[in-house]
């Protein structure tokens, strides 16, 4: 039997006009800004009109640390949303937009998989509604205005050695990590060191995803620190007078994008910060609006629970006043084998002992979610190579950790394969046991917040930071930023900062290489280990296989 690819399944989908999808949520057609027939933005006027509605129940989908074997977090998010609708619940999903960088680098696509996808798949994985381009343009406008201000006399007395506003592009390009700008003579400005991050690491992206509306977004943009003077006093975006023009570029991008699943259930796809270098959650506007429109809202946070879920709980929920009712931790037999030491090429044969050994990674995530007071259920995302004995090994392990594992076959069977998981989620929500609380208080010193995450979530013995970093944190505290949460930027592949250290390591150290103040977004970024805020392409990038076939259709997205 020939197995259809994700893009083949998506291409065969029977989509409804987006106006009809909006009608199922009570969104009048005049409050939808269509981008073609199958996607649209929701107006700010409509979002404001539903703020008095009662909130639905928020469900977070997270996962074990990612492996090359695949976990299927987005696929499970979509499948669970479809499953909840299939058992009679009014549900919708909220996920992030895909970045061109990883799509042409390693992933090749990020809209779910199999029969649990969001469509239009090709549009979502490419330019979609242009949100990322708008963010890149707004970020670049500010960068240009900073250098222009310096060129025309520098009345703000910016120290050109201390311009902290880097440039961005939505592509993996390691050659741009560190550059020298303004070469070529006096007409090109004053030469200085600069660099690029990927767009999803931009503070503008974080602000778009944490702002409550357009006015809040513009205010936060103005609060961004872009440089320092010789006396170390900060220069803000508002000093450069760029916030208004940036907001103009972002006025449409800040509106959530409405699309649909393969089963014609509604989905918001909006924003896209990475969880390894940013806070890893879709926009607050999309999530809070969905909670006003549906009884169950299923959202995801990027990478493993040590990254995305931790930031969802400590940053997004704290800032937006969200209180999740349940967590779904996605695991696979294949991922457990890899965490148990099995090479990717050897994942096919049954290996129960490796599954048992690798479950230590899953167990760590279960323990961590309990720290936030939210009950968790484990979704075993099924692969056809899984054996009954391997599945039972995960079930038994999870029971011993005070939770329950549910086999989910949504990739192959859509909502029908996710009904058991959906019923379990409803049972947890209706049980009313969730008592969400962040991991640390606002008034804890910044370095102690970093230590708390490293020691309690990563199980590190210590956090390593030199005097320069500790002095910088103390200075920010003196300037009034000590109440901000921390955003740890580290490898997604391990609880440690060593990407090769799988399983559930202990006794390791977390070295902090750099700290960045995102004053507009409202958090402190700690860059740990060797993690890069501008990724590079792999030896064989996915872009080599992405092309148009003879019929003009896209091939290679998956």
C-alpha cells in the first residue's frame, strides 16, 4: 500500500470557504479580511466585541525533547482539536506560523501531518498572510533609522559600540551572525560591528505575540532598548521616533489568521517565536480571542516541555493572565528508543528495554509539569512500527509516575484516532484539579530566576555566569527591570546545554554566554551554551528537495 505524503493529503482536502468557517465561530463576514478563499484575518473590532464572553478551557500540548525520530506535537494539537469536536465539544486550535528558515533547512513544513493537518498547508509553510515579512520590515526599519540618526549628527549621543539592535532575516544564514556594517566611505555612515538574528528571534516578534492589541503593541515597541550612550544610559525605540511607523507596518500582522483543519474545524495560526531562542508560543491575541469563541482551546508550545511549556507557563500565562486546565505531553515509542540509546537507523525492530530506559526523559517532563500545578496526560503518538509491548512499556512507566498514557492514532485516522485522548482531556478539565502557578515570583532576583529554571527544570547543579553578566543583571534590576521573567535560550535536544546528552541528565552546569534585555516584550533572554539566535543550514538542507513539478505544484514540503 502506498502511503500518501502530508502534502498529497492536504492537496486532496475538501476545504470550506473561510467565510463559512468564520460563521461557525460567530464571526460576521464583514469582520473577516480574506486572503484568498481559505484564510482570513479577524478584525480588531470583532475581537474587542467578544471580550465580555466567558472564557473556555485552555489545553497546552507539549512534548518530550525532540529527536530525529519525530514526536508530532503540532500533529497532536490538530488531532486533539478535531477529536474534541468529534465528541461534541466546541473546540478550536491555536498554533504558530512557520518560519521559512527551518522549512528550507531541516523541517520542510510545520502544519501538522497525515490526517491531522491545518490547511492550506503550502501557504502556511511559505508566505502565508505576510506576517513574518511585516515583522522583518518593521525590525529593519528601526535598524535603518538607528544608523540614519547616527549619520545625521547623533543628537542622542549613541555610543556606536553599544548599538544592541541587531538586524533580522527569516532564513537560516550563518554568514550573517556577525558582520561589519557601513563600510565603503563617509557616505555610507560610521563602520561598526553588527549582526543578524532570524526573524523569529526578533523582539518585534515577541511583542506581536505578547501584545493585547495594536495600541499595546505600539507602546511596547517604543519601550524597546536599541542602544546605549557612553554613560550607559539606554536609548529607546521611542527616542528614535520609529514606533509609529513600525506599528503601521504591523497593523494587519497583529490580527489573527483564521484557517481550518482537514476536518473543517477552525484554527488560529498567528505569530511564531522559536522556543529554543525565544518564548515559543503563538500570539496572546489569538489565544485570548479563541477562549472567547470556543469551549475548548488547544494550543502548543515549541520543542520539549523544558523550553516551550516552561516559557508558556512562566512568560505567556503570567503576562496574559491565562490559566491552563490540562497539559498533553506528546511522546513516541521511537523517541523513547532514541533517548534510550538506539541509533535512528535501528529504530524499526522491537526494543522494549530501550523504550524503558528512554522513558526517563518523559518522566522528567511529567515531574516538571506538576510543578506548575496543571495535570498532565501523555499522548503516545502512534507509528505503524510500534509494537504492543513497547506501547505497554510506556503506559506502565507513566502510571508509576502518577499519570496516564493514551494511544493516539490521529495521524492515520484523524479525529477518530484522537477520541480517546479527547475524552481523557475532558475528564481532566471537568475534574477541576488544575491550580496553575508560575515557577518563581516576580520579585525574585533575575539571576535566581535563571537558577530556578536551570536547577528545577533542567536539574542542573549550577549556573555559570561571569562577573560582567551578573553586573549587567544587577544594573537592569536597579533600572526597574528586576520583576521581568527570564527566557532561557538553549538547545532543544537536551535538558542540558549539550545537544548530544539525551535522556534525563543530572549534575550538569548551565553556562550563560550572554544576556539580553527585551524591555518591550517584557523578559530577559539568557543565551546558554552554544545556542545561536541565527541558525545555520544543515549539510543537506530541505531546500534541495523543494521544487515545482511539471504541473506547477509544490513538491518537497512535508
